[in-house]
């Protein structure tokens, strides 16, 4: 993958976005989103990252990633999810599989650890992709998280 500067400028057809928590429209062939890091969360986040799919009548492939760092668990179970409209124009909610530092895979972050996950989706043109957290927030837990949506094709 080519190196992209962190100054927010376009480099060789790449657009770099800062604060991906805002709605973004990717106009270049490939776009890389640099997310804002949310700290000290105790409840679900309805919009961790959000991107508008170009209105060009073409489906686009996106890499959707995120990280959840749980510092205080309580009895919580936190999902990292993405909502989008697939190429059949069906609204989908996908739970992103997570992996803890020790290599344990799970549907939800359920131990005080750093959890990471990545999936690829194909989205319908002129729709919105949203990364969010959901699950059971009893205790409550304390966690930090980030989400990123990257246009890859």
C-alpha cells in the first residue's frame, strides 16, 4: 500500500481524511480515512465512523476496521458493527469479528483487553456506511475505540 502523508492533502490519487467521525464523501479512486479516537466511553456509540458512498451508479468495495480497548469490563460484551446497503440494495448490519491481543477470536469484546477487527463489504452507490458499537453495557464498562472505513475499489 502506498505511503500517505498525514497532513490531510491528496497524494497520487489518495485522499486523506482526518476526523472520520463526520460524514465524508470519497471522490478519489482510493480514499483512506484516519479516525478520531474516542476515549472513556461507557455506553454504545451510534456513529463511530460514517462515510457516504459516491453517487456514481457503481458498487464500491470498502475495508471496515476498528479497535476496542476495554480498561474496565464490568459484565459488558461490546460488539463492533457496520451498517450499510449491499449491492442488492438491502440494508445490512454486520458484526465485525474481533481478535484480542492473545489471538482469541470472538463476536464481541468480552474481556479487559485490546480487540481489533477488519472486514470487507461491497456497498450500493449513494448510500451511507456507519461503524458503531453495540452490545451489553452493564457494569458499566470503560472503553476506548476507533473505527475506520476505507474505499478500496
